[in-house]
C-alpha cells in the first residue's frame, strides 16, 4: 500500500523546520500513529500533518492519514524496517 504523498511534498512541508537529520516521512508516520492512539505531537509536526491533509483541524486522522499509517505498517511487515533506514 503506497501513500500518495511524495518525498518532494514532504521535503517542501518540512522546509524551514529544524528536525535535524530526522527522517521526515518517519516523523509523519509516527505523528499520525500518535493521533490515531490519542497522543499529541508537537506544534510544528501537527501543523505539517494538517497541511498535508493527514489530520483535521481537530487533530483527528483523516482517511488519507489512516492510509498513510497503514502503508507504514505494511512496509514494516514486508521489510522488517523498524527505523526507516531501509527507505
């Protein structure tokens, strides 16, 4: 299951932020998963998830966000890639 969010879109969404060398796709995957389980994320990541259509104004995961999280889950199941280094 592939997401329809490209690496270019992710790079543009994170432009001007300071997440160090973090894998931005991985941060989004974890952020959506946190929202799905009732946890909160930092303000910047929350705004990026909203801008990309992964969450709503009320911080609920959208259908797109749920598909994005499921894609990450299936990637992990297929490859055993826990830390995102194999992407």
